[in-house]
């Protein structure tokens, strides 16, 4: 296990990069509080909370992958 995780190119680095991509994408889709987002979502409506729930699910899935793989 130490040998597998001691390299510079392991799968956990890929998980970190995917999480940064997911955070950036969801933030762009959610938009700011003063104006609607690129897809027309405003803060605190159903679609905004759905995007936030998807982000939490992605984060939990990546955490579980990092623990169990």
C-alpha cells in the first residue's frame, strides 16, 4: 500500500482533480446571488438546491472511493 501511494501519479490525485472540476462546474451553474446563472438558475430555488445536492453526492462518492480503493 505504501509503494502504491508513494508515487506521484496515483488515482487519488485524479480524484482531487475531478473534485476541483465538479466544484467549478457546479459553482458556474449555480451563479451568483444577484443574477441568474448561465442556465437560468437563481439562488435558493429548487434547481439550485438540486445542484448543491448533486455536488454533495459527488463529494461523498469520491470520499468513499478514496477510502475503499
